[in-house]
C-alpha cells in the first residue's frame, strides 16, 4: 500500500471507526483479506441487517464481507489512537 493510500485509509478509518476486527476467514478473497490481520470496521446499518461487516481491506477501500470472516475486538483507547496515527 502506498503512503498516499495508507493516509487516505487512515483518514477514512479514523473518521468513521472506533471498532476493529481480526480476520479469521478469507475464502474467496485471499488477495483482499489477510488472516490474523486487524482491520478497521466502519459502521453500516445495511451490513448489520444482512449479517455483513464493512471493513477497509487490502485494496484500501471499504467493502462488505461476511461477519463470520471476522471477530470484533475491543482495543484500549491508547492503542486505537496510536493505530490511527500510524496507519
């Protein structure tokens, strides 16, 4: 991911996300999702209604994926702030 893309992703994630999820499945999406990687979660009412999750994937864009591919994690505030700054 280029520096400009990383900054855009960080900006999008920082503005809309206080949640993160760890990828535990990537069937059908091996290039877009890395197993065991932490991803920012974006709030999306449509996704929640349809058992999906919206994350910013390896392309730097946000997409919908099955909820079963992720486990949401609660990170300490200090860690969330650091992640936003370095992304």
